[in-house]
C-alpha cells in the first residue's frame, strides 16, 4: 500500500489561485466515492470521464471525482452530481485486468473539494472548486476517544468479516492522523454510495466519527447475524447429509433382511388402489406422479408420510361411486308425509325436483335449497327424509361458529398435519358423489383474520361452478354438481347477498296449535312412549292436556319444548310403573299440571274493555305471532313526545309518522292546535324489557294517538297491523299468518289488515279464517271508522262548533277574495 503511494509522488496537488480556488477536470462516477488518503482502482465508463482521465495521465495533473446524484456517470450539468468531491491523482495500473479503450486506472485520494462552477463541458468537464478543510469543534481528548472507539470497532469487524484483509487492518492500526484514520476506515465499510457520500461531505471531524461509529455498529450487528445464519445452515446441511447416509445404510440393511420386498408390495398395492379408484385422467396423472416420488424416498423420510397421506385421500374420495335415485313420486310423497306433518311447500318442491329428474334425467343441475325458519320446525329432520325419499346417503356439517376459511377449503400440504376442508372430508364419509349434503346453521358463520368461510362457500353452492370445486389440499378439481345441497338458517339478514343469491330460499313458518297437536299425536307421543319403555301401557294424552302443555308450558315456533315436556310427563309415569304403583293411562289437564308444576307461561293480559288511548296490535316474533298493547297518555306540558318500552329506531319513526298524520287532520276531528303545544304525549308499550321494532305498528300507533286527543274509546274486540304513511295510506306488512293465528289464539274476533295483504290469506288455515272477521283497509279513515266509538256528547258539540268556525272562516275568506 505504501509503495503504491510512492508512485504518485511526482503528481502534485493543484495550486489555488488568489481567490483560493482550483480549476481541474471532473470525473463523474456512477457508484463510487473516493475518500482522501485512500488508494483504489478507478474505472470511468462515461465518455467525458475517460477523456478527463486521459488528459490527466498525459499532463500528470490531478482531477476531481464526484458522485452522480442519479448514478449517471455521464452527467454534464452541475446540478446532476454532488458538489462535494475529492481531488485525486490517477495513474495507469501495470497490468490490464479489464477491457476498455484505456488501461485500468489506479487513483489516490488527496483532499476534499467543493465544486463552485463549471467552466467547460466538452470534451470533458472542467470545474472551479474550493478546498474543504477539516473542522474541529471539540477538544483533543474527545477526538482521541472517538478515534480509539472507532478503531476498536473496526478491529472487531475485521475479525468477523473475512473480506477485510489482515494487511489492510494492520496498516490502518498504524495510522496516527485522526482525519486519515477516519477516511481509511470509511473506505473499507460495506455501505451504500449515498452513505459514503454523507461521510465525505461531513467536514466536522467529530460528526464524521459519530456517523462512522454508527455505521460500524450496524456492520458488526449485521455480520454477527450473518455468521449465526451461516452456522445454522452449515449445521442443517451436515444433519441432512448424515441422515441421507444413515438412510442409505438402512436401505441396504433392509434389502439384506428382505424388508425391501415388503415396501415394494406396499407400493404395488397403493398403485392398484389408484388404478381402481376410477379417477378422472387429470387426477390419475397427479396420483401416479406422487406415487413415483414416493417410491424414490426412504420410508422414514418426513415428506414420504405427507405424500402417502395425500395419495390415500385421492384414493378414498368417491370420484365415480354414486347411488341410484329412487324416482318413484308416490314413494317419495309417502316417505315425506310419514315423517313430517304439514310443510306442504317444501314437500311440493322436492316432488317437483324428483319429477324433473325423472323426465330430464341429468340435464338440470341439482338445486341449492335453503331452509329458513325458527328453531324446532323440522329443517334438519326434513333433510334426512329427503335423502330417504331419494334413496341417497345423508351427510351433515354444522357451520355454527366456523370462522376459518381453511375449515371449508382445507390447508395447503406445506402445513404440518394438513387436511382437506370439511366439504371433501364429508364427501369421503358419504362414500358417494351424490349424497344429500346438509350445511346446518349457515347463518352462524363468522369471519376474522383467517378469512371469510362464507366467501369460500360461494363456489360450493353455485351449480355453475361446483363441478370443478378446488380444495387447497387436493389441488385437483372435484365435481360437486351431483350433490343435493341443503342449507339451514334461522335468519337471512346475516348472510352475504352473493351467498343468498345462489340459493333457493324456502321459508318455514311457525306451527299453529292445531299443527302442534297433530305432530304430537303422530310423532312426539309415540316416540317418547317408546323411549321411556311404556309404549305398551295404554297411555293416552287427551286433546285438552296437549293444548294445556302447548299454551301453558311452551312458547316456541317449533315443537322441541313440546316434546321435552311430553317426555317429562312420560318420566313421571315410568317411575310409577318401575315402582309397581298405580299409574294413570289417560293424561288430563289436571295431571299435566300435577306432573309439570304451575304453568310456566302466565295468561296474557288482553284488553277486555273499551278505553281511550289503548289499542291492541299484532306483532311477529321468532316464536310466532303475538299481541302488543299500545298505550297513549296526554300530560300537561310543552308538546314533547316520549316513547318507552325499548322501541327501535324504525318503531320510533312510525310513532313520529302517526303523530304527523294526526296533526295534519286535527281540524277534521275538532282538535285545537293549541293542544299540541300544551300537552306532552307519552307512548308506552308494556313488557319494557323486550326490544321492539318494525314499521307494522303504524296504524296501531295512529289509532292510539287519535283516540287520546279526541277522547274516543277504542273497541277492545279489534286488533290490527299495518304501516301508515304521512297521508294516511296503509301499506302491507309481513308475518301475516303468524299474526292472524295469534289473534285467533287470544280470541280477538276482528283483525284489521292492509288490503295488499290479501295475497297472504291462502297461507292461513281455513279453520282460523272461519273463526275470525278479517277487515282489509286502504287508509286510516277506514281504520278509524271501524275501531273508534262515537265521542262523548260534549266532545261532539265541541267538534261541531270547531268545524262550523272553520267553515265560517273559509266563507269569509272567499267573500274577501270576491270583493278584491
């Protein structure tokens, strides 16, 4: 290194002029920063740079090296390269190591300079520059401490980094000048050119050492991590080589002992299973490829078990195996009727599907049915009956609480313990490719950071796509188009719109009392008698006893609790039989109350008299229909509206609409406008702990408010439901069947419904319609005429007087208009 410096002694630094400026050629470098006191190779690749070097070699003068801002070595403008550079001496190297128009160049850094202006651009750059002297803002002791720290860290890095030669490290340790020492260590660091440029531009020596120490610390940390990784890699490679050696030894030993033949027999058996599995050509090719890989691996290799498990899954999945559909419509209808009472719409849909399959065979895709209804109405059990009617296998997967997409689509084989998703696992359990596949509780799916299972079901439940269903574990298409998918849900609003659109929704309604009694007699009572061992004891439930259980001990849309209470009665009788005591054979309402205790459901408080501001409405609940009393009271105040009873936003808006309608028609009913400013309105719906919402209470609220202001009593033998508009129009609502049956259950003879709900009458049992008077209305005036009694005599006189006053005012206004 020192001998290299001696070769440059004949080249002198540029002499400053009277202004302290020097003028030299400029070499713009694309990715190289040259520090003072360093000796490095230089290979300029720009035409101007090479010309400047050639000029310096010929004239034995120095040049200025600078770094291009955009790493463009042919930069020609002063704003395209950094202003701080280094004055360097150049000399041809004795041996050519690279090709080029001129020999390779060796450069020696001399001093920092700052370029002020360019004086020439062709054929090479010439610039005027000012020499940058080192500054020092601290004391000598502080500088010495920093230099010692940097040198110690450099020695530590040299021990870790094999790319720093020992002679370079020894030479640096012999340097005493702090500035030269800092530049030499900076030139050896493996840093970016931008970081090198920052070190070059730092004229304050203490700040330069601070930055150098930070870079050294980062280099040491990076090198230590790299050494740890290299050590781990070398250790793993040694382990793999050792295992490969041991496996080869084991293979030779197994061949000597004859175990190799057993392994070959196992592979042959697996090959035979693949051939007989009747896979599609694409899958067969995949399976044979994996088997070939397995045959080249030692049995104890970790990947061998993964490949074997994958092949076994491909073999076990039913690719062509299928059951033959029973397309006998009479048989299917008989099976469905024997297992379920009612549910006519669902049964008709299944029989229609069987008829289409009988005539069109496989030309139509299997439907995707979605059974929606409250708990306990027979959605899941009907799926089993459909499978029995078709002669297919029945499989069921509960989706409640599933929140990981991999549960549906499976895991990649790269994961330890990877398995196919639930769809493929269940198809394997079914053993055929055309089962009745029930996805239970589809509305209970969740989503989190692991994906959205509902989105994964979009392909499964699309007849146009599921013929090439892709599972992450299998990585080959599987045909699900022959599967009859049935999903169940309690509510639809939680389902994504795209998923709901793929399914044919069939709604299950709440059972009527008559249907519950029939279901109990046909199915529940015989089932419970057999389950409790008393089927041959002549036990009989009277109709009144069943009705008592239904009304006083269960509140539900289905029959689960009804079956539970019937089983409770059967247990009491079984205990008497087991202890050889007398037991009743005829179950009466008194025995029901004796065995089940006091009624769990109290009698509803139906309004039994005509009152002002009290109206009976009809509501829909998840357990069926029910009634709801609405009370309105007027209190002295400032016209405020108070709503109580846990009312939802929609119901509160309905109250505001009803009040606005009443105020717009106040003059017709003789209500002074001052009343709205002098009285507060309090609307209350009893059972305040139960949340209530929906627009169907609109006409009920309007009647209650009008009754309170007009002091007209409301007929207690009427109940109603319907949405009201600001102009008094009555709009249709939902849940008509359940609401009408609730009116019948509570023996309210007159029901008011919107006219547009006439279309819902076919869904209501005919016996219920015979027991009720259904009044259809189009506007609020019709409702008022039906349910509001005539006002008291004094109130009627006030109304007539108010109307006459309004007429006089109108007449006076007309005469004034005529005079004008």
